[in-house]
C-alpha cells in the first residue's frame, strides 16, 4: 500500500482540501485518501447537473454516505454557462472554469486552502480543454502528480475494498454529442435514457453517440456478439427508437474514450 500512503501524504501536506467528487473510481480514491489524511478538513463537493445521469448522482451520494465522506451537494445549470451550450471544441474549458470556480468559493468559505480533482496520468492522452481551466484556477491533481494511471487507481481501490475499483469509465453526457450541435436538455436526456437501456441489457461499458436521429453505439469488442444476437438486437432497436432515435448503428471499432475528438486531433 506504499502508493496509497504516498497519496495520503501528499494530500495531508495541503492542510485542507475540497475534492471535486463524482463517485467514479478516480475521485472516490482521492476522496478516501483526503478523508484519511485530513478528517473534517476534507470536504467532497458533488455537482448535480444535467450532465450527469440521475442514477449516477444517486449512487455517488449513497457511496459518500457509506464511506463517511463530508459531502456537499450543489445544483448547477450547466446549460446556462456562457458558450457551453454552443458545444464548440472548447466547451469543456468554459464548463470547468465556471463549475470549479464555484468549488473554489466553497473552499474559501470553509477556510480550506486547496481544491483537488481526480485526474490521473492517463488523462493527458486526449484533447482535454477542461484541464487548462483547472490549471488556471490552481486546482491540483494528486493522482496525476504521483503518476497513477487508471489501472493503478483500480488496483489501489481494489486493495482498499472500494466498490468503485471496477466501475466503468464515465464522462459527462455532453461528450456524446458532436461539436457544433447545440446542447439541450432534450438531447442530454435522450442520451441518458439510451445508455440506461444498454446498461439494463447488461452492457456495463458503453456509449451512445448522438448524431441527430442516429444513435451510434460503442461497446467493448467482446460485447458485440451479444448485441448482435437476434433477441438483443431487436430489443435495442425497439427501445432506442422509443426514446427518439430513428436509426441505430453499432460502431465496429468499439468503445473508446474521446471518439468525438478523433477529427480534431490533440490540441492541448
């Protein structure tokens, strides 16, 4: 557990932290380390917005209770953030700048000197304009500072008995919508409903990319045969059409993070 002790140590040195918490593997590990390092001087902030499925928010709140985190839950209207709903490639920058500014305000009100997030060492491999916003705001990323990859985060979490150790990777619902398509509650809700259907069918790691009336499904390659079985295929067609999609396509390349960035390259 040397790596976990290093994580606890680097957070303890901060003297007091607010953790941007989502209930995923990364932020849960950081929150656990913060609680162990600083006790009441560690606060977790969960941002409740239309960018996160209701089920994930409920699970994050329940998990925080189980682990004894000092949780603050705030509501945010992400679509009201200037330039965010325009959904240009720098969308995430504007969102992170606004939301983390609110997290920083909470830290200042409570006399806690540092805001931290759950970014890990793998997060530098994709186009992430949101990382520029957190750098500008002085947010620290202890997992990345220690060189922890996603795989290492999962290993440590499993050793600690955290239920999030094998939780599927998650990104906000806006990441399912191609740049230039204006973001609306209807579109985000449609994506949320479509992905919930796939999870109910047993596909834990999945994405539904929204292309107007086309749903482009990304699954792990080993799950594709299960989707193409007649009963599953017909069920997916029926249920995804019921939430508003006319055409349903299975992406033969399979699930991968940041697939909607493939046409713009790495700009960070």
